[in-house]
C-alpha cells in the first residue's frame, strides 16, 4: 500500500479519509487547483507543510499530494504549472503543496524541491480539485469591524503586525477572526494567529485556491465565499491580511477594492519609507498608520511623515505598541461596547 504525504493545500479535502485513484491525465485537462500526486526526485532543502500545519522533511522517492498552481513572488520564486514539460518535471513552489515548474528563483534561496508528476487524484473517473471541497453558500457580508493590513511587498511585516493586532484585541476579551486574503498557500502564517488568541482563521485555500494568482473573476468569487464564511462565524472583529502587495499579480487590488467599505482601520506595512509613497501614489491609498521596517527607527518614522503625511509606529517598541492599542480601543473596542 502506497504511503502519501498530504500537503496543507489538502486540508479542506477528505483525501486522507476516503479512497481515491491516481491517473495520468493529458495536459489539456490540467487546471489550476487540481489535486495531483508528485514524487520527490532529489534532495529537499525546504520542509513540506502537512494538512495539520506540521513541517516534515522529505527524501528522494516520497510521494506528496498537492495542487497545481502559480506563484509570482518578487523576493523568492516565480513558477507556473503551465510550464511543466512532457517529462513531468516540476517543483514545490511552496512547502504547502503548490506545484508547478519554477522559471525564476531568487539567489537568496536554496534550490527548490524537485518533483515529478505521477498523476491526478481521481474518484470514479473524475479528477478531484480544490473547488470540489468548497461548500456553496448564499452570499453574505460581514458586519464585524475589520482591520485591513496591506503591504508594499512580501516580507514587509504583515503577518507580524496581524499577530500583534490579534493579540491586543483578544486581550480585550473580543472574539477575533484572522484571515489571509491573497498570496501563495502557506498554512503556518495564518495558524500563528491562533497562537496569540484568534478564535477562527481562514484563508484563500478555504475558498479553493492554491494561490491568488488567477483570473480576477475567479478570485472575486473566492473572496465572496470567504466574506460569507466570516459573517457566519460572527466574530467581534476581523483582522484581514492581503499578502504580497496590491501591485503584484495576486489580486490584492481586487481585495482592497472589495473590502474598502468594510474597513474600520487600515495598516500599511512597508519595507521602507519610499515604498509607502509609491503605494500611496499608485492606489490613492492613505492608511491610518504605517508599520513594518519603514517604522524601525525614529529617522524612518520622520521620513514617512515627511514623504507621505502618515503616522508610522514601531509595533515592537513599547511606545508604538501602546499607541496602536489606544487606536484599537478607540476604533474597535469602544464601538463594540456602545
């Protein structure tokens, strides 16, 4: 009996609980979000993230269930399942099981895990996709106050900021839902919000996407599903992170436009003060505060104020954290208590 590793993009499915078959399918039947089996064909420099969120090292010959998808990360990896050749060579574009052939890799990264396509996951002759495991729900709009966290790029401090906000709200006795709306699949980021007090977590994988590099119409439908799930859970507050930046092809602009009427507080995480100005000019986005590396020092804070006219807070500093806590009390906690 074959033993499979189930990458975290399979966490919405029942593949580990119910039997399935594996069959090679012609390329004209491949699509984004198809569940596939791939064999590790070389040394692994990156662990895989299982459906539980636990990390596991793989070796040559291991069989992993993941999903076909695309990634377009400015600082790490660009890849697409469409580039997979007739020999079936591909890579793990993320440890969460996003599979495709990498076409550009940062020199900062060790080599990706090389894999080979072994077949599609099927049942009764039908391929299994992530969308097959997404419940159809009537559209609803969340009514809880929403804190939107966007960034100027990846690695701009968004997840760290989300964790800080979640913890502060949880300390006030609020039930908090943390969600990641755009990006490439990686479960541990959103799971880390549970560690600091979130009651619920959701991301685009729950809506059937291995990444949000997809047509805007497909993403909009997935976002509507997430918004409905948020309302059904009825949290006191929502902390929503848009991964990457609005300028990258992850549909961040679509997410920001859709959420704007719902936003109670907006935080822009920036890699540097000049990036704040760039995003502000490109999207006419004026956040309530700036966080991340752009607020690391008093000189950076002053430059953000000078360039963009926005308050920047160093959230790992006691004074900056206390100012954020006061702002959350004014915008979120006081409103809920009225």
